[in-house]
């Protein structure tokens, strides 16, 4: 074979390999999907092993619940609630914006339960003062990073109720969207665009019922992040006793 023919063949092969590499690189980042999960609850248990649903950030998710008894389904972290009955399939829909692991549990319907769709409100222990919270926020050291800190009064961070004490966690909202729930006094939020962001904190008890207490502040971010927003809260175990049955969890992974 002549040298110039060999050279042309090598160049053609190199260009084909380069094109293939480019196609693989372009396809490595998947686009958000619309996902549906059919979930059946029998005798307080989810008919799924393991009871974990895995999606990616940005996916549109529909959870279709079929149950043998009535109750309320609560997806923690996203603060979404729906009422379910044995007579119909009920959908819970969301866009998986915050990453992390979020429990969903079922609360049986009691005669004194709030009307469907109403938010349950936490009760202050007898003789105790209203919990108080102050929030501060500033731009962090990395692009698009916001550091948030809370100062609490008459409130204890924890996952188990204690007699005579207001115990629970706090929810962090960025521009009205839930970012996560925390049992630690500091958290990090990541945003993608420069600008001014509204930070809100709300206290909830161990049953995830909200206190009236909330605090707000604003923070300016000069440079947005190339990293997708992530939920970096310390994972908590939910123990709602007989009033709530943890069915499973929704895992939202970064895309």
C-alpha cells in the first residue's frame, strides 16, 4: 500500500473515532424525563422491595397510590400531601427539584383530623413559650453558594419528641421553593443564577406539623453556580409513632 493511502486511511480512522467520542460526550447528560410509579399499599406496607424510588433531578414524577384503607400520604422535604381512599387511584405529582432522600409516609384518618388539604399545625407544650427563630444568610466561598444559619429559642433540634419541649427541625425555602429540612443549625444552598434570593425558614415538630414561627431574609449572589442545586441536609430518621407509617422513600440524584 502506498504511503499516501495509508496516511489517508489513518486520518479517516482518527476522524471517525473523534466523532464517536463527541457523540458519547453529548449523550452523557440525559434530559429530564416524565416518570410514573404505580404504588400499592396493603395493611400499611408498600408492595415494593426495596421501597425506594430512584429518579434524577429535574424529572417530572407521578406517584400513583392505590390503598386498602383511607389516609393521608405525606412526602417529606417537598411538603406535599394527598388524601387517599380505597375507592380510587390518587396521583401525587412533583418536579424533582431538590436532591436527597425523602421519606413518604401514611397517616391514618382520625375523626378529629384536619380537612383534606389543610396543613397540620404544631402545638406548643403546656407552659412553654412560642418557639422563636432568626435566620442569617450570606454568599459562600464557591460560585452560587449560599450559607444559611439559624438561631433558635424555646426549640430543640431532634427527631424524637420530648415531654415539655418543642422539638423538631427547620425547613429552608429559597425564593419560595423548598430546599430541604435540617436538624443542624447551618445549611448550604446552591443556586444557578446571579441575583437577590429570598431565604425563609419555618419550624416544624417531629410529626412535621408547622409552628407559626418563621423568619425571612435576603442574600445577593454575584456569580451563579454550574452545579445543580442539591439537598445536603444531614439525613434524619422519622419516627412518628403510631400516627404515621413510613412507606418508603424517594431518592433524587443529581443529573
